[in-house]
């Protein structure tokens, strides 16, 4: 009976460690994306995304109306790569909340964005990722942006 109980306990722990490993892999994909982002390295950023990823932003337009804007992911890459060396920018991820179901993952990451060591804005990134069998890839990214009420 003791052996049966021990076997049951060991088998119940395995899925928990596998989930932790998957969560770590999802977080690593996002961290790698931001390493490329901060280094302005398009090759690194593109290595973390799937085919034709979707990019959206929720925020106020110039008239102050809340809107959702969709942008081509390639345009994000081009804009980051073209930032002059004289501009220091950093997106600081405050935390990760990761949920996984099979080959799909969601990561909720509150952030602050800084330009030349001055606060610019804050918000939350919501990443959707897909595990294609070779690793996690970002397939959808939507973020919010605001200057007040930061987490």
C-alpha cells in the first residue's frame, strides 16, 4: 500500500513540473523578444514570432477617444530597428501571468515604457503564443497604453 501511495504521489508531481517548464519556456520566448527589441535586432525579434503575427494597441487617439489600432508586425520591427542610437528606450516588464492549454498559451505582462530614462507610459501586454512542436511562438500581441493609473 505504501508503494502504491508513493507511486501515486510521484505521478501526480510530474504534470506540475511539466507545466512549470512550459511556463518557463513561454516566459523565455517573451524575454528573448524583448532582448531583441532592446538591442534593435530584427533577427532575434522575428525568431520569436509565428507566421503573420497580429499586433494591436488599445489607447486614446489624438482626440482623446479610446480606440483599438491594428498594425503590421513588420512595421513594429522596422520602427524599433530605426530608432537612433541617441535614444535610450526600455520596456520594463513588471510581472508575468502565464496560462497554458496544450499548444496555446497566454501571457499577461504589465509594463512601463521609458525613453531616455523618463517615464513615457504604462499598460499591459497580452501575448498569445502557439507551440509549433519546436517551441513557443508569439502569434498575437495586444497592448494597452496610458500615462496615468499605472500598476
